[in-house]
C-alpha cells in the first residue's frame, strides 16, 4: 500500500490507445496500468504483459477433484464400508465416473474463480482508486507513475501529444484497501 | 484467389503403391481366403472389405456434413480450406459406390451352408427374433436404403462442390449462391438425420449382430466417423500447407481444427460411455452379450486400445493450446485418431461374424492400405482440378484475419 | 490491435447508431429508473404465486406425501416431471454462454446474461422437487456424503439419484460463478456512474472493486474461456445424469441408450424456447430491441428447429427400436404410451415438439415476434409433456395388470408447480430491475465488428480484392 502520484491520460478510442501505449513504453516513463471498459484484444501484447497461467491452475484443481472423487469413493466402497449393490463389484469404476466428472469440474471452477479473485485482488468490500469515472464506460485510461523528479507539465504535454483528450495529475493509493465507493478519499485531488 | 495444387510425383506414387498393396492383398485374399474351405477365412475375406468400405464411406460423408454444418452456422474459419472437404465430399460416389458393391455382394452372394455368416438375417431360418425383424431386415429393404442413401450423399457431395465452384465465377459481392448453399445445407441435414443418424448404421453395422440393439448406436457411429473425418481434413490441410499451398491458412486455422479433434474425441467418449455404462449397469443379458465378447472376451485388447487411443491420447495430448498449434502434434494425433476409429469400427464389426478368430494381419492391413491409397489418389485428383482457395466466398476476408 | 472486420453478409448484432457510451446508457437505464407499473404488477403477481407455492409445500410437508396424487404404481408424477422440466430449461443459459463462446458465435452477447440468469433460477426451481419428493424433508441432508448417525454408512455412490445430487449442485455452483464473473465488470460500470450513495455502495460491494486493468481483463478472458470449456461438458453431463435416473433402470421405456444425448437435445430445445419467452418480453418492456434484434430471435429459432428435429429423430428411434428389439415388454410400453389412456399426452408431446417447430423452416415465421412468442410457449408445453410421457406412461402399466393405475395431480402438486413459477419470475423480475440484463462489456467488445453503424463503414474493405486484402494483412502482423 502506497500513495503515489500519477499522470493520467484518457482516450476515447482503442485505435488511438494502441499507438499511445507504444509511445509511452518507448518514452521511458513508468507505465502504471491501462484501464479499459471491456477486454481489448492485443492490449496485453502491446503492453508487454505475460500470458496468464490461470488455466494451468485450473488443470491442477481439476486433477485434484478427479483424484479426490475416485480415491474417496474407492476407499469407502472397498475399505471403509463395502456393500453389495445389485451384484456389482465393490470397485465399480463405470458407476464412479459421473461423480468423478462432476467433482473435477467443481474443483476446477471454484478453484479457478478463487485464484482469479486472489490474483486480481478483488473481493467484496475491496476498494481501488478509479482514475476516471468513465473508465468502465467508454474511456480508455493510461496511468503513468510519477517520481519526484519528473516534470508534471512535460509528462502531461507528452500525453496530450499521444492523442489523449483529457490529461491530469492525481495522487492516489496504488493498491487496494477496504473501503466504500460512496466516500471520497481525502487525498484524491481529481 | 487462384491457387493451384499440383499432384507431386511422390504423392501419386505413394498413393499408387498403396493401391497396389491393396490390390495384391485383395487378390491374395481372394485365393487364400475366399477359395479356402475354412469358413472363418471366407467370412474374413468379406468382413474386412465391409469394415473398410463402410469406414471410408462414413468418413467421406463426414466431410459433407461439416460443409453443411458450417454453411448453416456461417462458419468463417473453414472457408480458408473449404476446398478440402469439398474435394473429399466429391468422392462420395466412389467410396459410397464401393460400399454398396461390397454390402450388396455380401447380402446376395455370400453364404455358407445356406446361411449368411455376416448378416444372419438374410436367412433367418426360423430364428424367432430375426423373423420378427423381417419387415426391416430383409434384402430388398437393405438394398433400397443402401442405394438411396449413397445416391443422396453423392448428390450432395457434388452439389456443395458445384455451388462453391459456381461462386468462384459469380460476380463479386453477389451472395445469392451463398444463401442458396445454406438452403441446400439445411436439406442435407434432413437427409443426414434420416440416414447417418439413424438407418444407415443400423443396417450396415448394427445388423451384423442382428439380435442385439441399441438406440444410441447410430449417433455413436456418427461421432466415431465424424471425428475421423475431421482428422482426414486436418491431414490434407497440413499436407497442402507443407507443399507450399493454402497460403492463407495459418496456425489459427490449424488450432480450430485441433479443437474439433479434441472436442469431438471427448464427444465420442461421451457417447461411448453412455452406451457402455447403461448396458453395463442394467445388466440385461440380451444387451450385455455385446460387451461380454468385446470387453472380457477375445477382443479385450482392442476394447481397451480403442478407449486409450480415442480418449486418453487426445485428451492428454490435445488439451494444451500449444499442442493444437503445432503442426507435428496435430498431424500425429490426426493419424492416431483415424487409426483409432478404424479400430473402433473393427471391434464393432468383427466379433459377430468371426468370433474369437479375429486377425489383424496382412489382409486387414493390406486392404486398409489400399483404401488409404485410393483415398489419397482420388482426393488429390479432385483437389488438383480446381483452385485450392475459393474466390468469391463472402466470408473469405474473415477467414484471412481469423483468430482462433 | 486486430482489424475490426466482419463480412457484410452477416446481419448486424447491434442496431442503430451506437457508441460505447450509448450502450452503457441504454442498458443501465432500467436499473437507474423507477420500475414501470407493468413491472410492479408482474412482480407482485409472481410473489403471490410464490406464496401459494410455499403454502402448498407447507401442506405437503405437514400432512405427508399422501396429499399428492402419486400412488404405488406411479411413484413419480408431477414432482419429477417438473424437476426434469426445470432442469432442462436451465440448460440453455450455459449452452449459450459456454458452447456458443467456444464456437465464437458473436450473437450470444446479446442474450447470454439473461439466459444465464434463467439457468440459475430454473435450477433453483428444479432443486425443490426432488427435495420435497423425499417426503421427510428434514432428513434431506442424508444425501450428503458423510458417515451418518447409524455408523460410517455412506450414501450409495452407485445410485443415479445420488449422481443427480452432485450434478445439480455442481451445475448450480459453476453456472453461478460463470454468471457472476461476467457480471463483476458490469457492476463496476453501474457503480462508477451511480448517482445515489446507496447504489454506489451496493454496486461497489457487488463489483468486488473491479477497475478493469489490462491484466485483470486478460485473466478475465482466460477465466471465461476455461469456465466455458468446463461448462460445455458440464451441461451435457447434467442432463445426461438426469437421464441416467431413468436409463440405468430396467423399466421398459426408460432403459434405452439414446437417453443421454436425447435428453440433452431436448433440454437445449426447451431452454431456448424459455429464453425466447423471456427475452421477447424483456426487449419489449425495457426497449432493448436494438440489442436483442430480430437476427438474435431468428438464430434462436433455428436452434429450436434443429434441436426439435433431433428430438424427433430420437422419438422415432426409440419407437423403432422398441419394435426392432423384439422384446414384448418394450413393445407394450410404447403401445400403452401411444394408444393407452394417456394417449393424449404422447400426441401433445409429438405435435408440440416435433411437428410445430417445423414452422420455423420458413424465414417469415422465424422473424415473426408474436409467432415466436407463441411457439416458445408451445414448445415448453410440449417438453413438459415429454417428461410426463416418459415418467408416468412408462409406469402406469405395470408388469402385473392388478397394479395398473391412473394418475391425476392434486392441488398441492399443482400449487407446488405454480409456486416454482412464482419463484422463477420473482427472481427474474428482481434480476431485470437490478442487474444489467445484457452484458455491457461484451456488447462493447463486439460493437465495432458487428454494430450496424460500424458495419456500414466497412464498405471500403469489402470493395478490396481478396489478394490485396490478404497481402495487407500479411504485412500488418
């Protein structure tokens, strides 16, 4: 948790956003993040983000579910309390398949969603700074982290030159905190 | 766009060599098996021909089906290599024709001591169950269904290709043929429902075990032949790409085909499991005889191989994204899948007539090779006849920028 | 950035001259306005139905299952029929969002949110029936896999009914997660434009603090894809397992191998019909005709005629195999279905499910909204009869003629069924008022490829020759 100073540029079209991100990355300024109202394909490559490994986590959760189900049912019906059901073998694999499948999916889905929330640091009650009220509507926001030595005017002029239709400087919490969205935080200057 | 495919001498020679192997196997089989006095040998001669001809006919119709399905769903991804299923479908008459000849020969000409070892229903001889099915299982009905089915399939195979070729010559931006194609596709689906999804596998495959019945059987056959049909398309696309053709095809398109192989392998498994588990669970003797001989009898090795090749391998190898975008893995898996479903049909068809005396020897492999050779030969001829890329398809530009 | 292009042969998915902001405005409007009179009337009607349902269930729990019409021969009646019916309806939502996502069908974006909501509510309704069918509902927790009070005795994992417990609860959980993960960014949109503090706070909570960073979106897309990949076999598995309830038995008419895929096809069929019923109302009441267009309705009608025909093939296959099998019990079961005292239910099923959808072969009728609305209800009546036929008419002619029986529901059974309608529509009205009924972010995602005004601007690309276009694209990458 740290309060930092940001230069913020707002764009109204993703076609302007892509060259702007290229310019920011080449300029040497520290790109804090880009906020978009919907997923923009190719943005992660443009920003140089790594591919996410979320699906690998999903695979691992799924395998856990499979082995839990098979192991549990086999243990119960062969060791813990074997019962004869209609003359079927105690270890009747075909009859275990449906539950095994369901638990595989359940573990994978629940695990992945929890991991997703953890990685993104989102949860009910979590608050994050919103740089522009329309960044979830139609505005594409680029935030540059400013150090003490950066000249604000220079950065803002640079951002304007990339096609931003609105630029400003904001001091804000860079991470999340517990809070409410109906309250203005004291240090927000926007 | 105009892009020509020239049959390389190597491809032609390979296909001709395979056809030669097939012919040698057929001739040798004719002398060795057909003229032998051993009943099992005589049956083997015919059932292997039935196995391969039915398999290739169903694999070919899978191409026509995917054309119809993607036309109706307005699928842009397949347009880049649409000529491949079109070329396969245009050879429906050939593989369907072979199947008709083989099937009708078996029904009308093959008998040992007054009964037919493959289609027992041809001479029910007082078997009460077979007598009961006589209204459906009789040579006339069989002939009529078989001939009409193959004729319709062949017609649609030609038709889709003809529309696509006509679109090439149509003025730019005209979509009349495109929508006409959709109508033909809808009509084909009706035909497909009444043939491949119901009657055809009942008559061609299920009636080999004439006492046994399963309502799911045709859908299961469809899944098996469809995924191998997609694998065949994949093999052609990769081959053409390797030859420097199909420039607009890239990894995105390969990825999509790979997804189809993956998804429909799982779908096949789903139907396989549904049929197997319900029969296993209810444990009614009339039904379990089918799996008894396959799972616990002499065919158990094929039964498990079938499951491993057609389910475990695709799900493990094709699950990851990179493997679906890798030309080597998809080619390898496509070959595995074609072989696996060939084996699937093998285990459906052999136990009835041959019992414990099944072979996977020179004759089976030889005939399979011959069919592969003929498939390569015929499809490459069709591919070389016209441009490899459609010209005026309204979805062509979409397919160029296709993202998997 | 990829080129935003789509062939002009495809119909636009968003009509009118929309910008990103306009999309937000249009979809958020119902949430930010006071609900209309129609909404209040509908809502209170649903609540009263729900209360009647609660009373009917109370009556049954108090007096015991004997107040229902089911008897020794027909042990499963309206309760299980309604269970299967609701679960079936619950299939279209996940199908639309998952399978159509995997098949890259752009038109899903207009309808998936409402369809997924429908799924969740329908599964909630479905779940009531087996629970109260247990009779001693206070012992319902015995289905959970824990060693119970009689020693370490576990539930029977070989029983198809227990598979159902796992299948339905997994399906509900995964659908809920899938639905909610899509809702989070849209809640953030509503939060950021909220005028009142209460709304800001509630949607702030609901949106989990989502701000839409590039990395979050990247993960969000990965999550959606994997959840779609998981949900696709899940949808199939759920109705498959429901079909196993019947097909694993040895009852003629129930034990047939085609049941799993045929139940799935039927579920999709009825689910799409219910989506049509709901969306035709939603688009009218909330004036969302530009997002749920005739193109959407036509496509769903195509799915209806396709799945209706698949179901038809399955009916005929079953019928044929009953004869072909040579098993006299199978043949009798179908004879009693078609010609017995319940003949009307079989023919209601056949005409509503197989014959009537064939009208959708005509384009005029596929694009006719009132006709579609009526058809969507006809289809769901037909699908209800399908379950009734499968359940009741397979049971009512037993092996022993002495136990042959007939069955009609009593008022608590009917009340229970009506009550689930109350539950369903209460939830749906609340959803329509407080949730974005169309996925805002997803519409924006396809807007520039499939929006009407943007498609018009693609004319220059359409003019280009394919060679030129291919050449440009090769160098753009």
